[in-house]
């Protein structure tokens, strides 16, 4: 099932041609309308006319989150505000918020991409889509909403939070597709169990989960617990929002909609473009955005591209599930550790739930990683040594998977923060 | 056998107070208690007058609770009293997981709560040597 078969299955050579034409236009527009990017290009000694092939993209300077902050709020927009019909913004918890804007055409294009994504993940006009991504300044809620309406599904704009009411609606309204973060889906299942409701009492068929990295093991758990198909969706507000890439029923990688976004993988240290298939940082360029086109955006997301054609028929390149964000990554005594690795280890140990927190401290100039894990009802014993044995087992398996020792600390169930949006997995207490 | 309630407690201020408050509010009386702890967490073990109710109310309040069967033995409250009982267990090769003791109000004897690997065999050994194993109803009413 496709939303727009012609474009989604466009032969590669035609897709490349389309990408190049749109890239040239985008570079020209940005050079003409964004003084700060023009200055960057001039400094690099490159002009729009130097972009002749798709490979030439690597000559262009990168754009980072800092660039958006430096040009706060509207400095990177290429249309007058009278043509901007929507503004979204990050919460700005780690600095100045990053603000993004959309023209009418951008909003339509976004809805079209989300429509493709939803259909790709099995939704139809007969679906009842419960959209539990946050509505508001966050792009998740409205982004999914417009796409779901576009395919003609019945949308429940439930937004995040009020979990019992979410479940009540799921039951009463016959929700078939749930859209939210994977961590919220886990939490919702916990509440579902507490309410004594079985997933088989629901009509839920699939979940479209994104906005944070999640592992294959997490997929298995979500699919088993809910009895659904779980699809990964990828997006970021700087590019647009959700709908940049989506998994198809093959569930091997996410198709990046290349008629809108050009993907590169770079070495985050040297900033060199890596050959197809190698692991590195995803860099994205918008080639079909009007109000806020962005060139070579450093996403900080670590993944790799899949060269092989997909059996689903879509010709657009796939990216592997994001392994982690380079800013979620913690470096412990020189070893890179991602929360998703810890998650995978926990999900493979019996009676352990994937509620955890990585706490990093520096003691005597040495990094120490502590992993807090909630003790589950099933794992609890009245004997200390059994609990200590569990701690040791988790610690041992973490060490063999992460390559670094982690002290495991069992904490009380439900004591770690439950998220209704993006989960917090790392607490870095190091004072550097 | 006697039902013991065990509760997982993080080493955080106020956790023990929370448990006892919940029990108090539900009119549950603690008969005996012990805490085993590591640097991170502890296990609170309780003998109460109404174990089923205690289990329910604690669980409802979000605590991690389990029920364990333990043996309550009457031990003479005099020097060497506990040694006699432990010798019997040693002879019968019964491994003790843990134990704790308290002095009852009603009798002149002390009470010892045992968690052992093989409770049936322990009961037999005690009974054959004339050691009084207390009935659960009696323990709850102490």
C-alpha cells in the first residue's frame, strides 16, 4: 500500500535527477535569502553555481543547532512572515529554543509525507488513530495529526498524558493505531495491566513510535505486550517534524523520503562523508522546503544507510534504526555507551523491566557508571543474596555488552520517572 | 507455618516510615520485624496480625511485597536457649537462610523466626526433640 506510488517507487535515476534539481534550487534560495549562510558559503569559497552533481553537496558547510540558536528566532527563514502559517519550537531546556517555521506549501508537503508514512506503516482511512504525541509547540502532535486526517483516518487528538483516559478512549473508541513515543507506549501498557485490561480486549493493530531512539528488543517487547506491529518513525523539527523516514512492513530500516530530504552519513569527528553502509552521524538537507530550508543539518543521530533495494517496492533509501544520539551518548572512561544498549541487555534478562537510569559520576578522576534498575514484583525475593545475584547478573551482562563496568543498583518499582513524551535515561553528574 | 511479609526498600529517608504508616492506617499490628540490608537497598521482613491484609494494602500503595512461609519456634529465654535449637538443626543438616528473634509478652520464652531451606524437615526435627513450633494463629495474636 502506498500513498503516492509514483513518487515512492520512482526509479532511482529519476529520483537522483529530482534530488539534484531541488538541491540546486534550495542552495540558490538560501544563498540569496539567508545572510549568515551566504557568509558561510563565501568563507568556504563556494557559490550556488558550484553545485553540479549530488556529490557536490559535500562542499557545502554544515548547519547545526547552534546556527538556529544564533539566528533566533526567525533569522534562517527564507520567506516573509506574511507567508509563514505555522511556528513550532523546542522547549529550550538546554539553551535558547530552536524555532522553525512553515509556509502553507510546507504544511501541505508535511501532511503528504506523514500520509505516506502512516500508509507505509499499515494505516488506512478505516483506521482509528489515537495520536498521543504532545500537541503544541512540539511537532509530534500536529505533524501526525495532519497526515492522519489526510489519509482519511479517524483521528483522536489525545495528546500525551492522562493515561487512564487514553486507555478508556482506546477501549471505547476502538483505536486501531497508536502513535506516541515508545517509552510512553511501555508505560501505557503498565497502566493497562494495572487496570486489569488485556490488550486482546482492544482493537489495536499497530503502533507508530518515534521521537526517541529505541532498540529491536524494545520492539519485540512492545509487540508482544500489546499484540501489535510496532513501526519506527523518524523526524526532527529542524527538518520538518515526524515523517522524515518510516519503516515499512519489512521492518528493516526506515525509508527516508528522498524527494524531500537528502541523507548523508559523516564521521562526526572528521566531518568526512562516509561510504554508503558505514555507521556515522546522519546529516540531512531539505530540498523541498519553502520557509526554512536547511542545508547539511547535523542531526547528532547515529545510524547507517542501507544500499539494497527494499522488497516493499519503495525506491527511497533506508536508514537503520537510530542507535543513539551523540548527545545521549555517555563516554565512560573512553567507551561510548548508549542508553539503548542498556535497554537491550535489560530486556533480555528474565523478570526485569526496561525502566532504568544511567547515572554517571566522577570519583577520584574516574568515571563511574551506575545503572539504576527497577526491581520487579517477579524478581523480588525476601533473601538478600538472590537480589544481589540479580544485581551481579545484570552488571555482568552489561559489562559484556557495553565493554565497561557498570554498578547496578536496584530501586523500587515505579520510582524512576515515567515519561509521557521523551524518556530521560541519563543523569550525568560529572563536573568537568 | 507462619506467613511473613517481605518488602523491598530503597535506602532512602522515610521509606520505612511510609511502610509503617500504611500499616498503621489500616489497623495492622506488627508482631516482629527485621531488616536485612546492603548499601543500596534493604528487605524489611514483618510478622503482622493480618498478613493477607498487609500484603494487599502495601501492594495497593505501590510497594514490592512478597509472602514467605517461615517457622516460629519457642526457645527458652535463658542462656544457651538458642544454641539448643540450632544444634538440633545442625544435626538434621538444615540450612538456615536467616533468622530473627523477639521476646514475647505472653510467655517466658523467646520466639525465633526461621527461614530454612526445607521447612518440613525442620518441623519434624523440632517436634521429635520436643521443641515447640508455634501455630500461625498464635503468632499473629501475640
